[in-house]
């Protein structure tokens, strides 16, 4: 209520209707009644004035409180320098700063609003006190949290510093233990006076990820043995799920490594002798030699490998006996053996090299220690705190025994060993063939350059071939044939761009005797892509007919087939197989000898020509599903490879080709004509090389690499990320040779594991 409103209510001229104006006082006589009326009027005025003052002060209290709240909020929450935004070490002492700043703000506001009444001044102070107490508690809590967070940050940084040093020396047990102990001491100092269980929990929370990172570093560097040893030694200090995951990764890699070296060992022993290798792998001799494992363990007696090394040493001894190593975390290894059905408890079944599992607490599944049984001494050789030594079977509670896979290898494991051997054979043959191909390509190019320049010297060609072949018959035969072809066709029928013209030129050269039959065959095969299947067959038939003796020989061979095979369908299959085998043979004596050799093998094993014709039908089915533009290349590749290739892989390649893409077709032509590997990666290399030559971006022309399953490299490394690279990276990769590609893949994956790059794979 405004002062004017109070004043209107107490107008002294209208008090109780008795006094109209001051001059009227005389009308009341001299008995003092008028003065009483004036007194009452003045009292009312004073009361109204006090109410007015109180109203003004109350209004100022509200304004003052609003300003106080705004300035206190700014003191606490200003984004630039608010006390509640200070962090870590900067927050120390902010509670005291709040108190001093709050008093300063309060005094400034009291002076600004100059409250006239003690009562309203008290109201403001009471409001401010209540607000200040609440804010002081908030500031105090924030200061405490930030100071504690600063201590935690310092602790974390110190632990990081310790373990960063350990990461660089992850193969040094003594150093890791030193850094671990230093970090554990820091944790105890940080939480001094706290509950021991809390300190233990915090130590595991802070140190467990660091120990796991050490194992991850070993895995990233391909050091599987070291990773396994660290899991065994420090597994208790790792998060359970991480330890389990890493131990399984290490074990899986060890399994692959075991399979790989099984393949290498078999290859070193048997070479390309598939039959001997198969008899060994699927025979009784293949597997685990428990006595050899025990001999390896005996040689270790007296050595001290430190704490928590029982499973890693046992695994080493088992490996020495040709057995499969188990997981390096003892409880997980026991569980794996149990799942595989290899655990037994009958002591009478124990043999040398068997694994013994102990537990200390009575729970058979909670395995604490392992060793391998030595039947000669009846003891168990194990690696403990005091070194490698033989101890008694009843050393602790026995959880069970296991016989490492090897002596009783499952058929699945034998199949894996066989696959590893075949992979190794193919890998070594691929290296040999790649080396041969490089030699052949290089020398053929040199011969071709000389041919184009008109320099044809048979002696020079022959000398060049023998100098580079290193005695390899395949290289010599390939290059000598190539040189003879160049020499034989020089000046004779030349290939032209028109199919009809090429056919006529070659036909004329055959009929007029310009070329010999063998020269004609070489000429036909060199122009096979241009000629097409029908014209090529007609020309080959013409070559054979040049010598009438071939007709007589063919009749003799057909008679043998008809007299030997009763079933008409089988006769037809064998005839088709024979025709294919003799397609390029024009010399009558060689044709007959070759035909008899083919028939003898076919009579011994009918599957030879049945499989051939089955493959022929598959080739026909493949052609019918593709563009006719690709037929010449399919025919050329089939002629060069016959049934000795994976038709499924060929289908994948041919179905990937766009018949309207000149770079893809050019690469396919190169592979078909020059018998290069029919592999999408190889074709991409050719495409990339041609694109680089033409100054064109190779990316739109490169073939997508499908998901493969036949080799570990294609399945696990190449396919997940190759096709996702940008054009420049793919062009660069396509131009690399195979070993460069593998090294690039390896380094890229290692970098991903180390966290240097972020890549899905």
C-alpha cells in the first residue's frame, strides 16, 4: 500500500468527523478536548508513517535478496570463473573463498539498500544466512570431490607412466613386477586408512586393465608364447572377461600355429608325395609322443621359471612330444579338456605325458596347479615357485587327468593336419610357380623384343634359356617352345584383327605347306582367342588330315575303345576324353603312342574320363550362363587348364567380369592366353597396371574380391577391407607383388591392434 493511501485514511481534518480544520479547535472550549483529538490524529499519522517505512524496507529486502541471489549465483556458476566450475587442484580452498566473497557481497548490498528498520535488516540477514549455509555445503562438497579427483588423477597418471614403460618391455618379467609393485604401493598410499577390502578392490580396478594391456601388446606383436605366459602369471589381476577372451585368443592362435607347423613338418618330411603324407597323417604313428614330452620335462628339472608358470611349461613339454597345447589359464584349460571329453580320474589309466590337474580348495573345477606324469618314476613334473621338480601325485586334491590330443587324434584333427599339409604344398608350389613365371615372363619379353626388331638368332635364344632356367625342365620347355614358335612363324601366316582373315591365313598356310603341322598347331593356339572354338577345331582337324596316317590311327584307337567298352554312353565319354587329349597331337607316331597311354590309364580308372566329361558339362553350363563375348576366353582357359583347376573359382572369376569393360576383358585375355593365375587379385593387378599406364583411375574397373574360404590369408586378412579402400590405395595394392601385399596386410592389422589406426576388420 502506497504512502498516499495511508495518508488519506488519517487526514487530521476529518478525524472522527469532529475536526474540520485547525481553526475549529476553539469551538470545543478550553477543557482540552480539542487537544486530545489532535493527539489522536497525530498518533494515527505516526502509525501510518511507520507502516509506510516498513513497507518500503520490505520492498527493499526483496530487491536486495534478488540481487544477492544473482551475485552469489554468478560467484558460483559463472562459466568463466565460477567456483563450482573449478576442477582438480584449482578447487582446493574454494569453500573459504566462498565465505569471504559472500560476506563482501552481503555488506555491499546492505550499504546499497540502507535498511531503516532493524527488523527488516534482520530479515535480509536471515535470508542471506540460510542461503549462504546451503551454498557453502555445496561448495564444500564440490571442493572435496575435486580434491579427491585430483588425487585420483595423479594416481592414474603415475600408474600410466609406470605401465607405459612396462609396455615397451612387455617381455621382461622382472620389470613388469617392479612397475606393478610400485603402482600397488601408490594405490595403498592413496587410500591409506581405508578398509583393506576397499583398497584391494581399487587396486584391481586400476591395475587389471594395465595387466590386460600388456597381454594385448604381446598379442598385437604376434608373441603368442609371451601372451600365454603373462595370462598364466598375471591372470588373477585381470578382469575376468578380458582374461578369458585373451586366453582364448592366445589358445586359438596357438592352435593355428600348431596346424601350420604340422603342415610344414609334414611337407619337410614328404615334400609333394601326397600318398606318403596321407598314410602318415591318417596312420597310427601320427600324434602325441608322451615319452618325448616327459624327456623334455626331465631336461627342465632344476630350472626356475618363477611363479605361475606351471601351464606354460607343461604346454612346452607337451608340444615337444608333438601334442596340442592347452589354454594357459589352468581352470580354462581344464574346462576345455572336459568339454572335449579328455578328462579321466582312474589313476590306473595314467601314462607318461598325461596332464595332472590339482586344486587347493576342494573344488575340482577350480584348478590351481598342473604338471605332466612321468610313468617311470610315478611322479609329476611341474614348474612351481621353487623351480621345475618332480612331486607326488597326492601333492594336492586331484581334479582329474587328461591325455593331450595327439596319441588319440580325432578324425577332425587329422583332417586339419592334412589341410595344413596341402596348404603348405600349395604355398610352396605357388612360390616356385611364381618364381618360374617371373623368369618365363621376363625372358619371353626379351625374346619378343628381339623378334619385333627382326633379330632372330636360334643359338642366342637357346643360350638365354639355358642360362636362366637353372636346370628347371618346365622353364626350359616353356621358353624353348616360345622361341621355336617365334622362329617358326616369322614370315609365315600372321594374325590379323579380323577372325575370318586370321582363319583364312592359317588355313592357307596349312594347305600350301608354308608351315609344318607342329608350327600350325602353335599358330592356331596363339590365335585361339580370335578364332573361337569352332574355327580352331576345324583348323586342328585340317592339320591332322594333312597326314593321312592320322585317320588310320584314329580308326585303330576307336576300334580299341569299342571292343573294350560295352556301354554306349561310356564309349562316348571315353571318345570325348581321348579326342581332347589328342587335340594338339599331329604327328602320327606320337598321336598313336599318346592315345594308347591315355586309353591304358582310362581302362585302369574309369573315373578319369567320367570326371572329365562331368567337368566338360560344367564348363558348358558355365558358358551358357555368361555373355558370348567371354566364350573365347573361357575356351582358351579351359584348353590350357583342362580339369586341373577349381571350376568354382573359375566361375567366380568369369562371373565377376563385365564383358563391356575393356580393362577387365584385357586382364582376362592376358590371363587366358598367357596362362596367368585366374585369380581376382591377379586380374586386379593387371587392371591397375593398365590403368596406371593409361593415366586412368583404376577404381571403377577393379573387380570386387568375394569372400573366400580356401586360405587363411584371403579369409582373415585380405577380403574384409581390400574392397573398401579408396581408388589410390587399391591401385597401389594391386600393383604390389604377393609378398608385398601380405606384409602390408600384416602391418596394417598390427597397427589396428596397437590402436594406432581405427579400422573395422
